[in-house]
């Protein structure tokens, strides 16, 4: 229902623009023909010519304004739709773990619960709290990146394999996955100098995104390599065998609040913030990111390219 209302809202300014433009063009043609006849009949045509020129300019301006108005209005309506979708997603992302925590607390209130069950309920609540914390961090990070732009980099040298194995271990635990679900194929000796917390968040969001949009059984492969011949020597990729991305959407997935309009995407929880945060952090690190996919149902791959040592400030 909300989707149909949104489409109707967008169609109104587009329809108005589509009607106004040919109508104005028809008036312009009619005016030109009318003054052409007057010019053919009269000797003193100076005033009529200037009226014709001014009229043509006026109508051209009107047409331009109508086109721009329709474009900007449609763009704003689309942004409002994305924000409304984001609010719906936020509500779900907040209520779901809170409801789980409430259920665990109610269960813990029962007398004579076996100790293993008590510990399992505690683990579930910790997991839900971590999920809430990660979600809030994403929202805050998105807001800072959207309005503050570049941020100061806290640079340090570290082994990339250690960071990616840390991300993979946390993701397996968070999503209850076996060891073989996430494969890390990175040279053990590969070092780089960059903002470790920022790159950790980039990798975490990319891995979580790959898991979210994967089919069963989940398989995510993380690879990295260094090519000194490139301007950004480090290449980091996260590949999944999930639902894929339509080729027309490969650049849009990095827009704030944007989610692909596909049934398989709508059935997955999400806010449209994760990849936006990733793209902005990668930019702050002096890198670039692109999405690759052969289409729906054929998996996807996100490739990050980074300098081995970005500037200290941006």
C-alpha cells in the first residue's frame, strides 16, 4: 500500500511536467505562427519582432523551470520514501532484539531453571545487546559521515590478516555460522598503515551484508592482495553466493537509505545505511569501492582498493 502511494505521489509532478512542457511548446508555436502572419502583412515590424523574441525567451524559461521543478520534486519525494522505509526498518531493528530480551527476562524469572538454560538465555541477551549496539553505531556513524564529511584518521600499522580473521570470527559467532561459512584468504605477512577501527567497521559491514543476502548454506570468501603497480595497491574483496544485485543498481547500493527494489531484498532486514557507511569510510581512507554482480541470483562481490599508507588527515 505504501509503495503504491509513493508511486502515485511521484507520478503527480511527472504528469504535470509532461503536460506543461508540450502545452508551452504548442503556445510557443502558435505565437510564432501568429506573429509571422502579422510580419507578412505589415511594414513596421520592429515592435512585433521584439515581442516575438521576448515571448520565445519567456516560454523557454517557463519550460526549463517546469522541467527542473518536476525533477527536483520527484527526487525529494524519492528521498522521503527512502527515509520512511528507513524509519520502518529502524522500528523493526529496535523492537526485534528488545522483544527477545524481554522474553529472556520473563523466562529467567521462572524458578528452578536449569543452569545451562540460564547461561544460554544470558548469551542470547548479550547477542541482542551487541546487535543493538552495532545498529546504533551504524546510525550514528552514518549521521556523522553524511553531515561532517571527512574525519581525522587515527593511523597505525597492523597485519591485515589479523583484522580480517577477527571480523570473520565475530561474524561466525554473531550469526551462529560454522567455520567453513566464512573463508579468509589473505597473506599472513600483508601489512598496511591506515585507521584500523575504520577498516574494521568497513570489513564488518561488508561481511554482515554478504551474510544477510546469502542463501543457505552461507559461504563468504574474503580475499586481499597487494599490487605495487596500482595507485591504490591494496585490493580487499568480500564475495558471496547470495541473491545478487541487478546491474542497473550496482552504483545506487551505496546511496544513503537506498535498498534495491526486489522481493528477495525486502524479505531481509536492513536500513540502507551499511553500504553508505562503508563507502564514506573507504573514501576517508583514500580508497575506492565498487560492487560487482552478474545479476539476480548470481551472488555479489564488493571490492575495496586502498593505499598502503593514506595521508594523516583528509
